[in-house]
C-alpha cells in the first residue's frame, strides 16, 4: 500500500499547473500506484479564510477510500475552533496551517493556541516549508518560507503536539531533529518530496541518522511530479519492512493514533 | 540507450571528503536507472582553491585531468566536457585544444563570464571548428547578480547562440531553479539551443511546457545533482510520449549534437 500524505487539488494561482482536478489527481494516483492521498485544497492556501475551502474538500472526499481530507485552519480568524471540531468529528488524518501564507507570526500567540488545541484534540498538524523553489516563485508570491526555528518552537509549545512537515530539505530536517530532544523529535514526521536522492544521498543519510520511522511518503502533486518520490524510494536499498514503513505504515500510525485517541476520549 | 548530458564528478582536491562515495553513488544510481553514458564536467577544485564558478587555470587543469582519467577508466560510460574560464583566454583555448584532442566531447561554460560577452566568441569558434556542443550553466531568469557567479540567463545565452549559429548550445538544467517559463520563451525560436532537462525541480507542467516550446527535437535528458529527479522526469515522459519521441530525448538528440563516435553505438 502507498499513501501520499502531501497532495493537493485545485488551481495554483501563480502559474498554470496541469492535472489539478479531483479526477486528474485520481488518474495520476492510478498511474503511479498511490492507493490513498491526504488531500489539501490548494487555492485556499492563498485565501483570506482558507477554511472556506474545507466544505468542498469534505464534499469531494465524502465516502472515498482513496482521498482523505486535510482541512485548513487559520488560527487568526474568529471561530477557527469550529474548523477543528468539524475536522475531529470527520476523522481527518490531520489539519493544515500555512502561517507564512496567512501572514501571521509562525510562532505567535495564535499559532501557539492552535498547537495547544491540536494537541488536546490529538490532531496532527501539517505545515509546508514551501510549495515552490524560492528561485522560481512569481514576483508577487512573497510569503516567506517556514523557518526551522519556528518548527522547533511549535514542537516545544505542547508536549502532545504531533507535526507533519512537508517540503523540507535535508538541512531543515537535521536542524529541527538535532535541535530537539528525543521526546520532541519523536513527535514530528517528514515527507520525502524535497529531500535529494543520489548521488548526494540526502534521503539515505537521513533514514540512517534520523530514523526510518520519522519519514513518510509525500509527493506534493500536482505541483510536483509524483514520480520523483517513487524514484527516490526505488533508488534506495530498503528492507521490505522499511519500505512499507515509508510508503504507508508510518503515515497510518500517525493517522490511526488520532482515531484511537478519539475513541479513548469518547470513553473517558 | 540513455545519455545523461549533465553530470559531475568530484575529486581528491575538492572540499568534499566524501568525493569517492559521491562518485560511486552516481555510477551506482546510473546503473539502476539505465544510464549508458554520463557526460560530465568538473568545475576546477569545486571551491577548494578557487571559486567554483571562477576556477583558476591550475584548478581547471587538475579537474579536466581528473575527468580525462575517469573517462579512460570508464571508457564505455563516462565522457567529458572541457571546462574553461573565458577570462583566461589564452589558457582557455589551449585547454580546449588539449582536452578535445584527448577525447573530451564538449565544452562546459559555467558562470565565469556572462554568456553574451565577446570573450566567449573565440571559444565558440573553436566549438564550431571541432564540432562539439557547449553546455552553458543558466540561471533561469536572472533578475540580479548572485554572489559567487556571473550567471547568465536564457536571453543572454540566446544572444551568444545567435552569433554562432553553427554551434549547438545546451541550456543547462531547466529544472535547476529559477523561472523556467522565462527561459523557454527566450529560446523558443533559436534552433541551435537545446534544453537540458536536468535539475532537482520536478514541477508539474514543466515538461509539457518544454515540449510545447521547443518540441521533443530540442530536448536532452540529464540529471545534474539529483539522479532521482532525472529518473522521475523520464518516467513521466514515458507516459506523455511515444517510444520514438522518448528516444529522441533519451539519446538520439544527444547523439546528433555531440561529435560522431562520441557514444558507444554511434
């Protein structure tokens, strides 16, 4: 089984990207043998209220075994907790927040409140370091990239927070991992889409130094070719257990823990 | 047959203590992907004793010699670009003669001097005389000067290519960062500029845009620093193109623009 934790639907505002419709993403998943994708709504990353894309996201993923919604939360807008409650009730694998695109402080009081609520609700929080290479972004696409220091700060803000960081490169991963305690770094997962393969072998190095269990399969499609993340795995020498962990089981552990926690909370 | 037109190797005088591992990793990954020939360059000392993009004559000679040795050691699988710094004009022309006579198959110009500068003209005249292509490092849409290099963009390479219509130029790493849309627009109508698909960028829509801009006839495959992204592009192109179109990108275009007998099946 292959689970893509980093996938989008919907148009990108800064250049023409083919294959952004739901149908096209499903076809792409078929082509590269992705069984399940955690889907974010791409246009709303840039909206004043990104949560306004959530209803459509829920609609297109309703009853789907292959598409799981990752709703957006903007903690600077009044009533954002409702988006968390709805996400919780729908059993989503995670919620996402892109503070630099929302132009809020990545470690400000709003974000600190969000991580507390995500932690208390046992919802994983997805954050992207970037969506495109900084050198090619549209001149008016000026949101800063997420800083490694911000990730460390958020990780320390609540001992129950679980983070999934996408589009991080080797140096970013290392800066956060080795700048955190073992307990802290055990609560963070990384998608592999921006980590280089051979001959630099950044991914191979990180699997050895940071740990296979910390990485999940993500593609960033359709902004990026999903083939790249698969090629990276195919260029590694992995045991079947490690390959399964990277392709699905690590993500499913993250996803299942939210469901388990929900059951536990209900019983309590 | 699969030709990587944009490869690099490291050596013992580079700052990298892991240079052997990186070279071995490139060859190992190349075998896995099915790369028949790595057409490679070494940029001087890779910054150890002169800047990567402004290599000194002595560093250039050491790098080129190391690559010639690799080419001899891997006679079937490695070919070399002769690296020169156009600011050292006499040395550059002498080095080109030496390296091409020794079996190198192309010229690599990085970012020592802007692509449209007249200092590049004698080098391009030699490229024409010897029938070898010029792989030129490109910053896709250079909006300013960047530290450490006198980078060129596609407009500047286009000006050079227009002055030397008898030379084939490879616009380096369209996926190597920067605004590739700008580059494709700039070289669309310049028939002697080919687009090298290498670079870590695997943007959705980029390959379609390349095909639309210059057709499969002017695309060549490469990896540069990331073989995974090269393989990904190849896999995606398999889904976009017919086998015969894909063969143009995999090797046939390269075989056409490099000298006869540069590759095993020529």
